C-alpha cells in the first residue's frame, strides 16, 4: 500500500468516504462525483478541522448545482489552479 504523507495531493473522483479513514495529512482535491463530499455536513469537514486543505474543481460543483452549498473552508479552484497544484515539484499526487 502507498505510504501516506503530508506532501501528497489526493485526487478523489468518486464518493468513497471509507478512504478518509486512511488520509490524515496532505491535501485532497474532490473531482466529479466526489464533489458531493464537500457539501455542508459532509464527512470532509473532519479533515478540514484537522488542518487539511480540501479543494474542489469549480466546473464540477457548478455542473452539479452545489456551488453555494459547500463547506465554508473548501477551496474552489479552476482547472489552471488544479494543474499548478498537482504539478508542484514538492508534492506527490495519488489518484484514488
């Protein structure tokens, strides 16, 4: 199994809340249907409360009509910002 680390960006595309048990540091990018995890009252709030950065792709939340229903501290990013985030040389990217 992959060793989790604080300099890792985790890309989640599906609603798989069980993976949250393993992720305790780093940053999470919610994409496609995983965007729903960023809704108020969602399980991702625990990760934010522990200091993790959580991002969601702007186009994905707009398409799903949930842009105005997200947890306050979730960072909405565009595609260009997403590319910068995952191509940062100091981070690893893990697609889950």
